């Protein structure tokens, strides 16, 4: 059996006495914050408030209505009653085309109708007479069949003639070009003496009593926008003229070319100052939203596949999974997972974990107002 040297025995006894009866030293996993000092963090308090959205975009002004008038019948232009810049009302006579040939055709069609009406009356009388003779046995049934066929043929001929007469009358009426909308004549393309053919352009009328403005809005900006939302439209070409507008249409799908959602707004145009084609700067405001729990955007992060905030309770961090709502410029809505008044860390999030002890940094800025304005 091997013996320990005296000096070795002394060393072993000393080592045993130094350890005492405490057992092996605890691991760092068994002691919270083992080997660490408290982490300094900035913090903020969750508060109730509203996030107001405002999306800025640029669009082009369209007229409320416009009409491109074209000839529907051929003929010589007898008169043009308006010129560029004239204001017209619905039903006002604008252009007269010579339709004397169409009027002659209408008269002929009318005469044909009258003649066929007489033929139909005669055919019906004959059919009634043959019916009486058949009842007395004076004619064969085939004779009545022929008379009734004559009635049917006369009715068909009369219907075709009446349709032709209606078409001829329509061509005569088409010689008078009337305003379909109220507005301003923006382009005159015909003069008296010109020969118009069907489809030839005559006049263009634009209604500027109201305006349509179409803009593209991104998905996040769209989340706070509803039908009826108010907007401000500024026309830079007119020195920044401001008009109030209302959202009347929001596209259900994004434009595949731009990735934006098309939004249409309507605005009044007093004095018809704004013209179609002018560029408009649009600022969209969201509808009023209910108050929600708000926290600074920097308090929210991802951890373990979840969206979380780090709540501080008595200098100790607790992970709180949350469900987010809308976001503003500086703050974001918490729909679930955090209550009003809770304190959350807003810095050093990468170093935080459940149970970590922290100390607060001195406040360097005022507490944000609970209503967000982008």
C-alpha cells in the first residue's frame, strides 16, 4: 500500500478543512443574475390614448364629369352655338346638323306605316268575314286559315315599318346636338359648313363644379382609413389653395404595378378654380379611433417567435407576449397582453430575459402625449 508523504498528507487535510461540509459550489444556472450586475434600462409607462393617422400623397385632379360629343348622323354642319370657354346647361342646343335627307326618309317611312295599317285593317275584316261564312258552312276551313295568315303577315310588316320609322325619326333628332351635362366647353372641333360623319368629334364639355382626386396609399396608411374620412387637398399650381375632401372609394386590392391601394376623394370646387390635370398634394386623416393601451415603439420586440414587451415589476423583468394594433410615428397600440400603467423597458432589450434584475436610467425626456400625431 502506497503511503502519502508527510507534506502531501498535510496538503490534503488543509484542502478538506477549507471546503468544510458545504458540498460542491452551485452552478450559475441555479442563481438568478449570477455573476451579473443589474442592467441599466430606460423605461416608460403604458398609457391610454389614440393614434391618429395622416398619410401624405400626391395625386392628379380629374373633372367631376366630362363628355366628348360626337356626331351620330352624317350631314353638313348648319350651326355651332357655342365656343371654347362657354358655360352650358343640360339640354342646351350646341350644334345643328342638316338632316333634310333623314327627314325625307322619315316621311317615307311614315307613309309606309300608314299604308300597312290600312292593309292590316283590311286583313282583319276579311278574316272576320271568312269566320262568319265558315260558321254558315259557305266556305271551307282552309279559306279561314288563309285569311288569318294574311292578318299575321300584315302585322309583321307593320311592326317592321314602325321600327324603320322610329329609326328615321331618331336620325332626324340626332341632328340637334344638346348638352348632356352642365359644364364648360373646353374644345370645339367643328365649324359651320363642315361635313360631319357619324362618329366625328364635335365638342368636349367638362364639369368642374366638383373634383375627383385619386391617390395611392400604402397598406399601413390604409389601416386607419375609412369611407368618409376627411382629407386636405392642396393645389400647388394655385399657390397652395386648400380644399376639404372626403374619401368615397378605397380599392379592395393593391395596384399590381405600384403596390399601393387606389383611394378616390371628392371635393367641392368653388368658382371652378381648379382645373382637371392639376397636381394635388393630399393629406389623409383617419377616422376617430377608440382609446387603446399605448407604448413606445422601441418597447416592442420579437423573442422566441412571439411579439413581446419587457414589463418591469419591482426591478425584475417579466416577458409579456402582446397583440399589436395600429402604430403611429412614436407609439403603438397594445390590444392584448398589457394593462394601462404597466412599466416597460425601452432600451437594452437584447440583454433582457425573464427574471433579470434591472435599474432604471434617469429620465431625459418628457413623457410622450397619449395622442399620436404623425
